[in-house]
C-alpha cells in the first residue's frame, strides 16, 4: 500500500509529520485555547486528515 510519505517523496510538497499529541502541544504553545483535534474522511486504508481547531485572543 502506498503511504502519504511515499507520495511526498516524489512531490515538492513539504509536510511536517508529527503525532496528534505533538500538534496539539504546538497549538497550545502558540497560544491557542480550546484546542480540538478531529480526523475527517477516514476510510479503509487511510487514517483521514487531521483537522485542528483552536481559539486565539486577538492582540
């Protein structure tokens, strides 16, 4: 089975691969609150797309 990483090796798209916990920690470290993580469009053989939602106070 071809993975996302296999496809990225042949493209010019840069994508940072972190765990969901690492992404959530990065959002909090950047000042976001009420951080939510959701997997969408998951199907057999594909874990889906990680969608991150958070609130950040305006300055």
